[in-house]
C-alpha cells in the first residue's frame, strides 16, 4: 500500500475539529521536516507552513498550495472500515484527510526533485469548515512571513467521475452569511393561549415570509439562497414559550445581494413580529466570501491537469457551497479546482462519506505539474 494512503487512513482514523488539529498538525510537520522542507508550526493557531526552495538557477517567484486539515463534528456511519474514526462525534466527512495526504505527497515529489526556480509554500490550514482558519493564518502574518504571488487550492467532489478535474474561471462558489432571528413574546399555559403572545406562531409566519426574499425581492438572474435550518424555544409540551429563535444561512455571489437579503430579513422579521404583538431581533453575520478564480492561475491549473491527468473540464455551474480558501483569493490571485471522488460516492458531510484513496497520486501529480509550470527555469510564465 502506498505511503500516502497510509497517511490518509491514519488521519481519517484520528479526526480533529477546527483549531484543535494538534496531532494532525504535528503529523504534517514531522513529515514535511522528513522531506527536508523548512517548517513553521502554529501559524494561525494550528496551521503549518512548509517551504521548499527550488535549486535551479534564479530566484523565481513564490507560489502557495493549500490543503485543509479539520474534521466535522459528526459521527461516522461506516463501522466496516478498518480506518474508521476512533474519535466519538468527529469524522472526516468532507475529505480534508485526503486533501492533507495529497498535498504531503506533492511535497514529497517536489522535494525529491527540486529542479525548479522559485519557492513553494505548502499551506496546511486549520478550521476551514466554519470559515475561520484562513483569516487566522492571514492575521498571523501569512503573507508577510511567507510571501507569494499566487495561491492554489483543491477539493474532492462526489458525483464527478473519479480522476476528472474541473477548473472553472471566475466566480465558483458563493459567500455564506449566517443569521439568528429571535422572536420574543409572552409565554404561558398551553391551555390558555389567549393569555399569551405566542412566539412560535410569529416565528412560523416569519419563516414563510423569508421565502419571498429570493422569490420576489431579488433579481432572478442573481443566484441566492435563504435557508432556515434550526428552530429553538424555551417551551415545553404544555408551556407556550417566551421566545423562539430561527437560525440559518444565506448564500450569494455579490455584496449587493448579501446586503439586500439582510435588509429584507430585518424588515420582514420586525414587521411580522409586530403584527403578532411580539418583538424581533436579528443578528446577521458574514462567514465566507465568494470564491473567484483568476484568469492566469486558472489557465496554469488547466495546463497542469492536462499534463497530469490528460484532460480537464473548464467550466461548471456556479456552486452555492462556500470555501474558506476564498479569503486568500481576496488577497492574491489564484485558482481552486475540483477532483472527482466518483459517481458512486456519498455526498460531502454525509456520515458514510469517505475520500477515495485512488485520488491521492493524481492530485499530487497535478500539484507537481503546476509547480513546474509556474516555477520553470525562468520563474514561470
């Protein structure tokens, strides 16, 4: 069995959530040091940066390749896997174990033959799932301590044929906003509803009206999603609660659309609650920015895919999912690509999901080809 597969399965069996990736980070750092790279630990909390300098003539440019390390807080539903999670309530249900192992394999390939001109920084990022890790690395001086002019990331994609690569230019994934709408009424006995102001009835009306934001308040040509994903109260079976809280998220591609969603949500929540004799409070936050691939790095990512895999798909529909790598793409140009995890794969964030180990070497080969494309003897094109 290839060593990269052993790495991946070890990481899968020992998942750690965001900013708690202590053992994962140590595992990564030890292997990078074993390959002969310069290693910085604790970047942005639990992030790791490995630096490899080419030995060809000329200093060349510097680029970065990034993988995410964190797992999800859910329980794995695959007891037949020998490498299943050994940590209750934690699992790699998004393939970050595979991303980390693939980037380690790429670092090993390049360290064995560093005949390029320039510098590669291998970024192992914490806390991608909640959109905090990349900003933490940036706040810790990532670009000042390890300067680079381009950045590349990747993700596995269930539903796509295994071994295929998709590298679209322009907007790829959406921004994510989060909200909490708290409706405050007056609780009381379930048998005496005329004595209370029922926040659940008001909250239900707010949920229905929120569906009108996308359907009737936004330009139909602008992709957007408003989803209420959780309803909580302080009530009991025979107690009408004092309050009801709606939580959820919104997706969009442009700041103007995000601002319009927030404004409409506040208007709806306050007016609908008032119509029921209740009060409303809205907390609206922004977690992820849109992921936008730049032209020149995308062209390079496609060339590398053709060199390593023989083919590449250059376009795909915009996705309403979000990606923390976008924070880095706000600061430097780059490209985020997708590798098919197989048409038979369970979806991401599913309790039965597993990264396909057969992707490890193709991804590593793509990353190596990309570095040689951008850091050729003349420092790239």
